[in-house]
C-alpha cells in the first residue's frame, strides 16, 4: 500500500476540480480522512468526531495533514512519466483522488450521522422537477397528485402546497449540513442505461484534461492512450473491493475509444453524474 499526504489547505484547493468534473462531496472521503495528523509528526488529530458534528472541511486548520491510502499511487506516477505532456502536480493529485468516488466506497451509515442517500436525493430532485414542470405548464396550485405503491393509489390535493414545503425543508436542511442542495446535485431523470464506473471515470477524466490543457480536439490519440492506461490501473486495484459491475479484464484501447465516443453522444458537454453509475 502507498499513501498520499495532503495538507488540508492542499486538499481544499483540489476540491473545485473534483466537484466540477467528478461530482465529489466531502462525505465520500470520510472513510479515508482517517488518520489525519498534525504537521511535523505531533499528536494524532482525531478527525471523525469533529467531522460527524459538522461534515465540512472548513472546520480543520490549514496545516492538518491527511493520509489517504492509494494502492495505485506509484503506477499512476509512472504513467505520468511516460506522458509528460499531461503532467502537472495538481492534475496528478486530482486523478489520484477521483477513483474514491466509486459508489461502493462511500461511507456506510450507522455512525450517528444522517448521511443522505443518492437515491433519496434523486427522488427529491424528481419531485422538484415535476412541480417545476407543472408550474411551467400553467397548472394551478390546487392540482391533485396520485401516489401509488403498485397495489393501491391515493390521490392527494395539493391546495396547501405541502409537497413544496416538504421539499424546501429538505433542501434547506441538507444545504446547511453539506453545503449543496440535493436538487442542484442530482439530475431529475435517470438514464435507461446506467454507465459503468470505468465509463464515468474515463469520460470525466477526458473532459477534465481537455479543459486543463486547453485541448481543442475531442480525443487525440495520445490522450486516449493515457486515459486507457489510467482507467486500467484504477480498475486493477479497485475491482477486488467494489461491486461485480467493475470490469476485471483489462480494457483495450479500442474499447476505451468507443466508450468515450459513445459517452460524447449521450452526455455531450456535461460530465457523467456519479448518481448515474450502476453499482
């Protein structure tokens, strides 16, 4: 095992990249932000109790050092030595952190923290989008909603706008806790074909690198090669600890090239949200 060490200040500096391209949230990293140490080898800094009280990186001093185990660290570093045109320190660190967004690696509930689930977040976003569409279409506030569980249906009048109030309360609560409203983080309609994690990682990495290095062409040969090697390195080390949907075989260049082009047709100029990934 190899560890990567970040000061909290450095860790925060990479967050805008991770959020923009990989849809990262602080709670995804709770499992790996232990142990955290003071600089110069002083006493161990107890991360989890403080994090549970307030799930935010802002509660930690800038000089706190976080150690994150990365079994693929040396291989990714070696990859950058072969593709020096894509090397930058901040790029290396972002790509090292990105694989930890795999849904199977998210922290489990049960530690007295009310982690909100991705499915719950998507449900709220769907309701929010439904009400927005009704408003666009000129429906009045006294519309009647039908709720069904497959066996029985219940029609509820919305004259008190109770659903709007419930959603607003939910959004306000989680914005306060996590700094991001769920209806802004989730997409209202899930695709019929859910992308794999390797597809998510490859396409978001492509968009990230093209933006950072201002690459105009959609998929230059060298960039596709780099992404192919990077994704295979990640899959090799994560396949044993995540779901069966993770590819165990090595992806070929042609498979990665086809996958990225198909993603372009499906997602265009947007990243693949982590909620879409099948687990």
